[in-house]
């Protein structure tokens, strides 16, 4: 990164990230666990577990906007940007889902001697990862961008309620809630110490800002690519790369739509 690009906001984020990371290793050990020091990983595990469904909600919102916009006959350029926002949100969601699984497995191995316990929360989050992963399989299997956008929006909307059930409901009901090793009221019951609550807040802010930065970067690149294609179209409407795709139609040349 160039020195000129180190704006006050970026310097502040770097300091926040360093401070959050260092402080997460300095908070007191929790003596009630077999490996007291490894309890600190909870300050990273919980923010990831919160951001995963948060970005699922963002993706579902963009999917709904896409479908409503398509029904209203909105221009493809607008629909394509909604689709890009949906895709970025799903990418961030699966990233946080995987991080949640990894930090949870590390904690499980340190505290209970096994990477995988078959805990209801572990199982439900694994299913969440698989369902989100299937989205990327669907996206890569459709070449036409219009059909791909519609199919992905439909998949995200159809999977939102099952994913919400797996994350928030299933681990807390019936036998699943009784047999889970995860405490049910650590956060809601305000049982975290001040040090752990502060560390978790700092980590959450750091990870959230990083996610927002990644999303904005991806959207800027998408906009730049779209602008480049528009410039090519304006300079040479007959070029093979200068082709338009309209919702519900095959690619057509610019001069055919004039």
C-alpha cells in the first residue's frame, strides 16, 4: 500500500485491527475450561457466527430487490448490480460460516479433546455451509448472466428460511437444545466479563469494517468493468465484446437496439 493511500480512516482501521488482535490475547483465561487460554478464541468465534447470517439477510434483501426490479422491468444494468451485491454478500457469508466452523472446531479440540463432537450447533452450521456452498455451484453452472442472476436470486430467497431455522431455531429446541455443549445464555444473560465483552466488540468492529471494505472494493471493480464495457460499446458497437444482454432475451448488438 502506497504511503499516499494511508488515509486517516485506513490508519485508524489498522490500529483498531492491531489493538483488537493484541487485546484478544491479553484478556484473562477462563479457569472453568480444561484449556483456559483457548477460551479467548470465543472473541473471534462469536462475531463470525453473527456476521454469517447477517450477510445472508443482506443477500436475501438483494435477491428480493432483483426479483421485484425484474418484474417492474428495471434496466439490466441495475439488475446486474443487484446481482453483484447479492454475490458479494453470499461470498462474505460463506467466509464467515467457514471461520465460525474452524474457530469452533479449534475450541472443541482444545476443550473437549475432539475436533468434531456431533454437537447440534456444529451439525446445523455444517448444513448451513453446504447450503451456501450449493449457491456457488448453481452460479458456476449457468453461463447466461440473466438466467444466472434470476436462478441465484430465487435460490437465495428459497433458502433463507431454512438457513434461519438451522442457525437460530434448531440448536435451541427439543433434544438438540438439551444436548448441545454450547451455553444458551452466555450473551443474553450478560455472563461475559467486561474484558471478554470489550474484546468481542473490538473484534466484531474490526471484522465488520474489513467485510465492508471488501464488499465496496468488489463493487468498485464491477462498476469499473461495466464502464469499460460501455466504453467499448460506444467506441465500436460492432465489436464482439460490445454486446448487450437484456433480461429475457439473447445477447443483441447495440445497433440492433438503437
